C-alpha cells in the first residue's frame, strides 16, 4: 500500500480548480488564484513554464497569444518581455492590467494556506530537451524555499519528467500521471509503478465520467484517481460511484454546490 500524506490520503474527496477560478477570472492569473483560495477549495491546479532567462512563470500554452495581448513562445522571451503583456483583458474590461504571474508570486499567496498545489510541468523533453528537467529542478527549489512539498502534486503529461522527479526526490512529492493511453515522453519504468494519482482522461459521450476499467486498474494498484468533468451533478455522482477521489473544476462555485448536494462536502 502506498503511503499518502495527510493532505492527500484518499480519506475524503478533494475539490480543486483548473488554472484557478477560470469561470469568473482570467485563467492562471493572481485574481483567479485568490478567488480559489477565498472559496476554500482543497487544491489549485496550475501550469509551469520557464522563460528564456530562467524564471518560472504560470501559463498553460507555450505561445502566449491565446491569453494575452502578445504572441510568441515563453521559452523564447525574457521575464521582463513577458510581463509587458496584459493577461486579463480578454476576459473582460474589469480584468485589464493583469500580468503573467511568476511562481514566486503564486507561492506568496498559497504558502500561508493549507491548499494543495497541483503543479503541471508543461515543458516536455521531446519538445524542449534538457530545459524541461531544469524547469523541474527550479520548481523544486522554490517548493522547498516556501515549505510546501508535503502538499505538492507533481503533474505532467510527460512520463519522463514524472519519472525524473520520482527518482531524484523519492517519496517527497505525490506524483500525478495520466493513464498510459496518453503517451508523451514514455518513461523507462511503468507509469503506474511510481504514480500516486492517475487522471481519468479516456472518456466519451456515453462515459463522460470515465470507464470502470480505468478506476479498477488504479484501485488494484492502490493509486488514487482524479478527473475533470463538466460541472454537473450527474457527472460528479457517477465519478464518485466509480471511485474518483479528486475533481478539478472549471467552475468551482458550481462544483462546491454539487458536492454539498451529494453530501460529500
């Protein structure tokens, strides 16, 4: 049986938000993260990338065009260049003036809380080579500086990056992988041999909450499962019945209401 820390031991169903409260605020901005903290959520999922000059910032896409008024790849720009762009205007005039956050800014907000941090490492060795590992190393340095390792989930679609973290810092972090039907930078060891969490990703119109076989696969290996589904009671109820232990929500206010109605929050 795997050993889970007190924040993520499977004894209760956790609710996290996807890039902050992205329903009401620009995703992956400080306002979205502050809203998540104010809502009393269990976790925040967010995305980590590294600038040309070695600073860690929070953004989902490699190219900043979708969520800022600029364009270009994060790894090809300095922090000062990135901070010149507006990361909130696209969500509405009330959000104009927000900047791409640094990981330090995010940690200043969340370190004094007990919120779980689901760090998605977005730089992949197959795409960016050695800098993907440097990005992971820098993130661990900051996690240690702010003392949040115990409540950190290390998450990536890259199996290689997760294997690297698991091998370099054995037992230090919860490892959050994606079932082997998502194969990016395939690890040398089986993914389930070093994962504490597996995300249910294989879904369709008839099985929005995932497939029974995937939950069973994880349960047989003492691995916890998480999922992102539409924030509707029918999907949450089904996922809970199948064994889901953590939801990542795009509309956390709705998700809180649903889980309260289902009697699990």
